[in-house]
């Protein structure tokens, strides 16, 4: 007898969440491998979107570029400007010899997928490495990542159930006809509450204002990230980014909000306050 979709979702979450939280807490190579897996899998799914539109992104350059953008956040060995110049020259030069469909489409798809996923995923590394690798200080980055993850998961859950129960006004009909303003408000409210509770329980090293900011960013920018990925899927004519995660769809589906919110949270921490 096959399991229901909700049962599959619960079983997968029960297996995956402890591993994700453990890697976030440990940091270092464990967290970097987690982020690389998320970014690589999301790129393959993004590649399938572009293929549906008649584009043939360069998988090798995409994965290599993402690896650089993620790893370089921790082990800085090449400045971003130089890398971007080299990437453009090599990518366009190689396209001369590929002879697969439209060169403009192929280059554009590769460039967008690489920098969209590489830069956004790299921001997660920067947040995890925000505090120096000195005893208890290093764990602070792990607590921040865990707070962001849990806030997003609760935001998504609240938005789903709040929208299912009370949703009457469509949020963005052209992109995601099932999402409602009521669901988005539920998600926003619970994201902020989660961040504040995290501040009270174990984020004593950040201000209440910063906890509010993290909740607000997750509740707004995170939900926009979900809409952006829905825009990609609708344009590609697919329901899920893939079927790799039973009951959940694809990797990109599960981490779109996290990837989109991470750079905004990083910028807030760097330039406004902790």
C-alpha cells in the first residue's frame, strides 16, 4: 500500500531535519557540503527548467561556478570581479564550439543559474562563518542558521495551513494561484514570533531588533523567493522542480525561500546591526 503524500512529507522531514540541523550546528566542511548539495541539486533542477524552454545551459560551467562562489565564501582565494571576468570569457568562448541550440539562450541560462544559486547559497556560508572559529563564538553562526531554517519551515507551514483555512484573496494569481494573502500574513506572523522566541531561548548575542529583522526578512523576502521559483516553474510548465524528495517535490522547492532570504539577512548583519 502506497503512503499518502502527507505521510511521505512527515517521514522525509523526520529523517532529513536532524541531519540538516546537525550540519548547521557543526559548521565547517559539514555545512559546506550540505550547501553544495543543495546548490548543485537546485542547479540541475533549474537546468531542467531551461531545457523545457529550448535552452541548453552548460552544466560543467554551472557546477564549477557554483562551487567557486560557495567555497570562496570561506576559503577566499580569488576576488569576485576577476572570477566574473574569467567566467564570462570562458563560458562565451566554449559556446563557440558547442553547437547546441541558441548561444544567447545557453549563455544566459548558464549565467543566471550559476550566479543566482551560487551567490545566494554562498550567503549561507557567510552567515555560518560570521563569527570567528574560536570556541563558543563559532557556534553562534550555527544558532543563527538554525533560527533561519526553523523560521522558514514554520513560516511555510503557517502559510500553508493558514491559507487553506482562511485564504480568500489571491496573493499572486499569475505565478501561484493557490497562495493567498491570508496565508502569507500567517507565515509572516509566525516567522517573526519564531525569531523572537529564538532570541529569548538561545540567541542572547543578538539584539531584539535584529531578531525582529530576521523574522521580517524571512516572512517577506523568503516568501518572495518562493514566488520567484514558482515563476520559473510556471514559465517552464512544471509543477515541482523535480520529484527527488518524496512528498516534497525538488530540492529547489524546499530551499527557495532560504536561498532568497539568506543574502538579505547577511547584508543586515554586516551593515545594520547584530
